[in-house]
């Protein structure tokens, strides 16, 4: 499926990444000083924990909690990055939510991953954990009838430590910002469409991970520079260990072996899910103007300034090749998800 690397190269990459992992863990421990615990709840020894950095997501947070509670998440650990729209208070009203607060730079914390790593090192070791943004809804084969504890039990028996998922970007048919949306309701009542193709996949030998790019953002906003398009590969469900460290969002993790969640010969032996990306709710138009001014989300500001400007104009992402979202079975049939022996 991908060009092999020599055993000597593999050992060299392992050595380099071993030192990188130690640096990232030390950095996360230092960055933990930026977090102030507002309320820490209680959870059971077998509970699956969800970790999330959040800012001004009042319109999404109710459905986010509903979705993941339905999947079987036992407790939520949120890092509120100086919300001003009531998000923090909404979280504090939930008995199954613990909340940390910080006004520190999201960008300087490696886009929140230092904070997430710090909390996972302290509370997630030995547990199955979900890591998701507020606009990401995890689904997987049979998700409506088989909750996460059943899936993690199966993954444990099969000797697997992570569930890979592709970020599937959903969008409306008309102009962005034109559709009415009632906060707290299912975003899929507004976002019906996705790109069924136009995806490219590459192997990154240094981290031994896959990099998938494509979808509507690559097609509409990065057509002239597709290599700049957002990465869609993620590991949203992972059996965490004290020795682990996130590298780049949840796109990759260390040790390198945890990224080997793909079939090397093109078969479907590996189970995979999807993260339904609800970024393009109507509020995205106003938010993009704000985020451009904050300059906290991307390292290459000139490239993404143009992206934010384009979003604030309320473009149409739908095209004649768009497909209507119909559930995980359709995604599996299109090759965007795999059961891999699960069910």
C-alpha cells in the first residue's frame, strides 16, 4: 500500500521520536500551570473520559454532550479558553463535567494540545479516552446500537489501542450563514451534505501515520494550494498511557506504534470511524471574522487569513458531486469507514 522503509530507518525514526515524546510530555507538564481548576467532578474507574478544549461554543455544547452521553462517555473534562458567550457556565451546570479555565494563548499551547496532554497524563492513564473538538461528533460502525464500552472491550480483546477516524466535513446546500439553526439541536438538521471523493492519502514515515486531505475546504478554499488544506486524519478514541504525547492535534501521537492503525496491504482489516465535522453551522461566518483577528488557530497566518476572508463572504460549498449524508452504512459503502471485523 505504501513504500516500505528499511529496518535501520525505522529504528532511527523511533529514536528521534522517543526524544520528541519526552520533550512534548515535559512541555505539557509545564503548560499545566496555565490551567485553573474551577470544578473537578467524580467519575468511576471504568468510565470513558472525554477531553476537550473549548471557547465560545454555546450553540453547540448541548448537542455535543447529548451525542457523547449517548455513546457512553462517563465524564467530560473541559478546558475553557476564556469563553465570553456563557459556555463555561453551561458546563458548570452539568454534573458530569469537570472544568478548567485558562486565558493563556491557544496557539502557544500548540493549539490546546499541551493542555489536553497535561490533563490526560494526570487523569487518563490506563483508560480509554475520547479527544474531540466541540464541532466533532464521533460515529463508528453500529454506533447507534453499540456504545463505546462495547467497542473498547472489543478493541482490548483485539489488542488495539486506538480507533482512527476521518474528519468528514458537513455543509449546507445554500450559502454559508443563510440557514436557520436552533442552538442545542442536531446540527445534521442543517448540515446535510459532504464530499464523497476528492481525497488524497499519504504516508508519513517519521511518525508512521497517514495524512488524508481533501473535502470541501480543500476544494473551495485551497484549490491552488491543496497541500495547505487541513489534515483530516484523526485518532479520537485512544487507550491512554503515561508515556504518550500528542504531536499535532489528534492527527498523530507518540510512541509511533500507536499511529499504525491502517492496513498495509490495502485490506479492510482495521476498523475506522468518522468525525462528523459541524464547523459550517450559520455562526461560522461571524466567527471567522473574529478568529482572523485573534490569529490563534494556524501557524501560517497569511495563508489562513485568505481562508477566513473567503468564509466571511458566505460561499456555497455544495456542488453537483456532493452527496447527502445518510448514515454510517453509506459511508462504509463509499470506503470512508470500515468495520474491520467489528460486527
